[in-house]
């Protein structure tokens, strides 16, 4: 991979690396089949694009791009088919690199791959309580329109990045943190993902996520905690 990354800086190289089995998608196969470090490894290589689709629609849309763009790319695919996030392929912009699936008020969830489905599920649960949050699917973790993404995030007080990968290791959380700094955004940032350790328990994918701190209940709880902090701060200001 390093030689490929280096060579592509000298001449056009159209090689597409395909990884199948992102995160816990091979849930019952144990840690030897769980893939969490790939986001960090691939993002660290210069000149390599990283694509993490949330559904078949976005994966299919990317096909023509992989053939036409003479650059090395890493495609992070799931082990099982996922429900569609995008109804219309025309709604995706490969050059933009992300899709805003829902607009919100105070909090925005920025997710990639399977965790986009978790973000949407949490948003739906909160909507039943008349709480509207934003959901952004960041499917390109290498080349994306950082200005447009920063403009979207600037409208939120709190950003939560959610990834089925190790946090604090250079994955989606590092990308979001760097974006907020580079564009001088005042939004707070909470990184949610997996601790840097192997898990030897078996179970369903959602069960493993929940047991390791990134299930829907935990994400919802973090959103509510941020909103409650604002409410408490407002009430304190009014009392003084």
C-alpha cells in the first residue's frame, strides 16, 4: 500500500483496493475478522482516497468514479447488504464527499458507513420527542469539500462523530476535529467510537456496538446530555 501511495505521486495509478467486512459486520467471527484499524491506516497514506459507503446506492454511484479517476482508492464495504440511505443516486455528489440526510437545530451527528444507519435511527427516536438533530453521512474520508462541510457544521452548537472504528487513532474523529480547527468553528466535538482494544465476545453486530459504547441508546443519551447542558446553562443565566 505504501509503494502504491508513493508511486501515485509520480504518475497516474488507478488501483482500487476493496475491503469487505467493515467494523463488526462479521460479528460472529471474532476479533480476527473485525476491522477497525483500516480507517486509520488508509487515511494515513498520502494520495490514497478512502470511501466508506452507507448503502448500495452510494457504492454503485462510486463505480464510475473509480474507473475514471487515476488515483489509488480504498473502498470500505460491509459484509452484508444494508438498507438504502439514499433513494436517488442523483442526490449524491462524489465531489462533495458527504450527504446531509437530515437538518437539525443544536446537535449534528457526523457518521460514516454502518454508523450512518445508527445516526438515522437515533434521529428518528428523538423526533418522537420533538427533538430535531442533524445527520451527515461522510462517505469520502480523503477527498471531500471541506468548505461546504464546514458551512453545514457551523450552524450547530454540538458535533458528535460516530464511527465503527477506533477513536483517538486518526479516523473520522481526527478528521472532524481538524476540520473544526481549520475553519475556526466554535462547535463542541464529542468523538464516539470503539476503544483501542480487541473484543473476544460473540454476538450480534448491534449487540457488540451497544456493549462497547456506541449503541443507539448511548448515542441518544449523549445527545440528550448535550441538550440538557444547554438548558441548565440557560436556567442558570436567567437565575443570575
